């Protein structure tokens, strides 16, 4: 899995869902250039697109295209460090960022989703988050090796305004 290598200050994040997109988080970052797109699919179901800034590797957005399987309970309880007002930066050194045709990558992970009254969590593989990089109502879980481990979103922050 693509690794988180550091974090930077976060300006904000918007979270939404609509009849076609189950969940989307968009961080307030520079969007003047085409992003790198990482598509994560699960053998048991679920497809997630992760947009990264081409030069810096800053997380731009996470879109859940199809929800992963629902877990009855969270895979892990979080007991690690929380870094507030921060935005994850991923290692994009292995991407050929000069060629627009090579801005896509695919990875496979065992995805699952857990919904409770106050939050929604998506787990990536069976990786336990040791750090949460949080910006407002959204936190990105990072494993001990820098791997993407989870996504926590406060349910109250999700904009469910119907489309006209």
C-alpha cells in the first residue's frame, strides 16, 4: 500500500454523500493540477479512489465509489497518537509524474466498513492504526510502517444534501 511519509497543516475538509457516491472527503488543497489517482479495490467488494497532489503527495480526496462489506464491529480500537489539524502526505516518488498517462495506480486491500451512531470507519487490510492524522471531522489512520490503515468520519459532518 502507498505509504504516508509525513503530514502538513490542514486548512479544512468537506465530507459528503449522495445517491451515487456513498462517501467523499475533499481536503482544501491546491487543485490546479491533475491529481495522481490511486484506486483501491477489495476482493470481497468495495472500491475507493484516492487523489494525491502530483508534486507533493498531499492527500486531496478520498471517494468511496462502492462501499466495502460492512463489519459488525470495528476491526481495531484506536489507542495511538492523534495529530490534529494535519493532512497526510504520501510517498509519490515511485510514480512517473511527468507522464499524464501514468497518473493512475491500482492496489488491492481487504476493505471493510463499520457504521456507528457517531462515526463511519473504513479499514484497509488488517492494519492497526498507530497514528490518526485528523483534520476537522475526518481522520486518516496510519499503520506502524506508514501504510494507510483507516478512515474515520464523524457522521454529523457528512453533507447529505440531495441533488436537484
